[in-house]
C-alpha cells in the first residue's frame, strides 16, 4: 500500500496469477489516477485479483487534488468503472 503504485509494475498481472494459483489472496490499493488500458484491467481480473481498493479521495477534481496533487479525478473514476464493467463482461 504505502510504497508505490502497483499498476506501474509491468509484472503485476503475472504476480497476481502466480499468487492466485497458489490460493493466496491478492489485494491492490491504487489511486487509479492515470490512463489504464482495458487489456491491463482484463489481465489483472483474469489473473484472479481478490480485492481492489480504488483510493478516490474526493468528490470532484478540486477536492481530489487536496489529497492527490496533480491527480486526475476523472481518470480515477473512469478506471474504477471500467474495472466493474469488464469484470461483469468476463
């Protein structure tokens, strides 16, 4: 959690899959405040991610920036929505 953005690790989907195959619970907390490709979302879900926390620390861009300097509220909300949509599709 407090030591970096998990989605910046290109091995994340592989690590999740590895842990899931061994019945290890996987938990990610992310601010989701960047463009995240649908394929990455699919790989993470397909790998067996157990829990995802989206740290949406505000109700709009102005309040979000209080906690996430330079963060993009719209990206965070859109990414969280895409996770839910893709999970339902899969």
